[in-house]
C-alpha cells in the first residue's frame, strides 16, 4: 500500500489539477500517467514484469500500479511462476513454512549447464 500511496495518490492529484486547469480529461489522464510510467521500468523487473510493460502502464496505470504494488507486498511469499529469463535464478523455498513459494537469487544456477 505504501507504493500505491507514494505513486498513485500524487498521480491522481496531478490528473485532477490538470483536468481542472485545462478542462481536458485525457490531457489530465496523460499528465497523471507520467509518474507511474516513469517508476514502472524500475519496479517491474522486481516483480516479474518486463521493463517494456511500462507501455501498458501508460494506458492503464491504475491497474498496473495495483498489480505491481500487490506483488511488491507479496514478495516474501512469491507464488507466481518465474518468467523464462528468471528460471535459471529461481529457487523453491526449502523451509516447510514457505512450501510452494519461489525466491529469485542474484546468481544463476549452474544446473542445468548451458549448452
């Protein structure tokens, strides 16, 4: 929720300020999308999205901001499948308390060896 508060609320405020000042809803929406679109390329890889998903944020930033915020909150209990480029770094939790959850290490696994 902190991420949504830091990104979403200022973006909504900017959207309404521009909308009131210019009278154009879509201009306000685009002005309000600047902050979420600027932050998404930095946050997206941490929650298994690609940097190019920032383009989706330009169209539907409230949805993407909500998804990224919920995934950031659930990072300790990651239960979504890793992307194909994350598979070599992904590991299952060995702690029975977190059975069925993934974690992504910084170092790739030596197995299976690259061909």
